[in-house]
C-alpha cells in the first residue's frame, strides 16, 4: 500500500512531539493487558495466523484529531513490523468521513488491537474537539484557556496532551509542579494570610503562588499577602468583572468553577487573564470514530 511503512520503524518520536515515548508505551501496555488478558480467543479460533489485513480509521463526525501516535503504538506493541500511514495529523480539524490513518499487518494484530486503539482515539479526539469549541469562544479576548487535574486516573498525560491539540493550555500536571492553595488548605492553615505567608517562606525557587478566593475581601487579602495569582472560585461573570476592576492588574486573575460553553465568553469579556475548565477532560464526549478492516 503506498505510503505505508512496512518496516516497523514508525515511532512516536517521528509522529509527534510533546509525548514521552516510554511513558506512552507503558500506558498502552497496561491498556492492552487489561483488554487481552490471556489472549484474543475469538480471533485465534477464527482467523488464520498467516492472514494479512488493512484497517482504516475514519471519523463519522467533524472533530479535532488527537491520539494518532498512541493508536499507532497499540499496533506496534502487538506487531513491531506493522505498517502505518497517517492521513492527517494531531491538532488538525477534519470533517465527517475523513480517513485518519491506515494500518497494515496481520489480521490478528488489527482485530486484537482495534478496541484499545479506538478507545484512545475516541477519548482524545473528544477532548481535543471540546477544547477547540471552548477556545473558539475566546476569540479576540486575552483569556488563556486552561485544563485542570480532573482527569481519568492513569491517562492524565494523554488527556492533557489532547487539550493542547485542541488549542488549550495545561494547568498543573502534578501536585509537585505548582503551588495552588485551595479552600481546604486555607481551612487547615488557619486562613488565607497564614497559608500564603507559610508558602512564601518555603516555596521552591521560581514557583508562583496561586490562592483560591471566593469573595472580594479574600481577593484583597491575597493581594496584600503577595500571592501571584488569585483563583476566583465559582463567581458569576458580574462578580468576576468587579474583581477585575478592584485588582487593577495587581494580581493575575483566574476563573474556575461553573464555566460552560454557554458562559465562557461572558467570563472572557470581564478581562480576566485565565479561565480553567474541568469539563475539558471530565465531561468531553467520546468522538465517533470507526475502524474498518479488509483482507489483503
């Protein structure tokens, strides 16, 4: 098949940047072990080992592509000398009916890997597509669209990658790469001032201090204590606009909580710098993608 690399030399490195190869291979290995168990009994009993096949992924809806390198890794893990031909690239917007990629190899490889590959593609394309919808609502405004840590356990690396493919930016990847003082930290520390002052005395060099606030009074306290970012939690667009006017650029403001496609534009129009949306990862619907296999 023209364009297909039959040598098995296809790797994540050459397909996309920004995904660590070994971590992705570990995620894929766990997914395959979960699905295959002791082996694909149905395929083993119905399909001769020597049968060759070609499979094509195509979309049944308009979407933003994310996860092609991960799907490729599924088949590489099952058959190192497979062939892979991507018809588009991650981050691209494609119409319904678009072929995304073709894979060629043993029929057993394609049959045993199709569900895992589809699960990754449908999930990641769904996140990228929803992220692009949110991003489009922010056109012409300075607000940066961020994700959260509300991700599927074990899939955070991939889901945050999908957010980037949709045009969003990543908030914290883990608890060790940024300081975010939330309401429970404040309660345990004895108040906003005590929490911020404790952090400022010990924070690692270069780390900004972000603190969650729920009222303009708490915002005033966060500014006075020297926080870098205030997370305006579950405020209405009107309340956020008041905080933007009050802060006068003395602190970076981030909106979080209750943000939807219907109201994200209203939040952006307040002049806030950042908007974080948990729905990008916790509520994105799976994209409608099919995989058709034909014998060679």
